[in-house]
């Protein structure tokens, strides 16, 4: 009898018999698997929707973005502009990771800060004009003491031969002693400029600095951030509509990227 009991215990269980004897457990398992699959599906949809809306919002806020590495930006987006102070028109030299302003090969660093500064001036602004509050971000670097800068220009004039030339504009200048904000004017055929704001701290040569310039068009405030330093000022003369761009001057300046993003409120760019 003991042998027969052991033999019966070792016989395989019929799957149909198992289902018939435990129908409630199997049905519960099936419902659990179905519910788990549905939850995973819904979670995947939710993640995709979040990514879509986040990406769409970011894209809507970004008005312009470019790297200045070789082959990564379009010159056709920009207008080259000269200074009314000098005859030199300037030009960009394309390097692998950035662009830099043309400078005279036979000039010393000291000469480029003084009598030959005009030969180092290269500037361009985006053709697109903005009518709203914006944040401008760039990564830039200077080789000696100065002076890469971000520019806001209400209008771009022309010299007698039709070449684009600055009239009134604002410069946010980065140099070894901090930041200067210059307001340039052009009246009766003559340029003039005044120091509108400044902040003093140490910036090092041959160092890449991410910089941020935020213009609140409604409040007429301009704010600057670089290397942990932030400051701003209010100026009723700041423009309602403007081009943004960059300038290299008074030495070798390198620019790695440039972006413009929209702030809350205001109109879209025209």
C-alpha cells in the first residue's frame, strides 16, 4: 500500500484538472497581468506626452540657436556690420570649434588695445528683429585682456556705399576687469558713447565663459550674468525692437555658440 501511495504521488497533474480545481486563482492572475500591462501602456503614453510637451515648450521658447563650430552655423542668418568709428569692415576666421575675429598678424597685444584697435573690429547681428523680452546666451573667450561683446541694435544704418554700419546700439562688453555696458549714439554723422553700467571683478584670458544677457522690454532692464557674477540696470533708452549679435574687438576674441530665447509676455519676433 505504501508503494502504491508513493506511485500515485509521483504521477503528473493534469493541467485541466488544476484549472478546474482552482479556477478563482487563475482568473485573478489573468486579471492582474491584464491590469499590469494596461498600467505600463498608460505610463508609456504619459511619458511620451510629457516629453512631447516639454520639447514643444522648449522649442517655442528658443528663437535662435547655433554652434559656431565648422559647418554648424549659417552665415546667411547674419548681417555683417561695421563700426562708424573705423573704415575696417572686419571678418570671421572659422576654426574647428569656434569663430574668431580677424586681427592684424603683425600687431602686438598692446597695439590691438590702442592704435590698431580698429583693425580688430568684427561684428554681426541676426537679420531677424525682435519685439519682445529675450535672453541671449553665448560662450566666449578673449586671448589677452578684452573685449568680446553682445550687442543690441534698434536699427542698422548704412554708410555711403550701402555697407551696413551701426547707428545707435548697446554693447555688453566682457574683459579682464569685469563687464561694461556702453550706449552708443549717432547724431549729425558722428558717433558718441557713454558708459551706462558696469561691474568690476576678475575674468581670466583664454578661458571659456558662458554669459547671459537678459533684456526685459517692458521694464526696460538689462541684466548680465557671467562666472557667478550678476548685475543689472534700468534705462529708458533701451529699444522697443532690436537686432542682437556679437562683436570681437581690441584683441583676439573667440565665440563658441549663441542662442536667443523668449521671456514671458511681449510679442513674437517680426
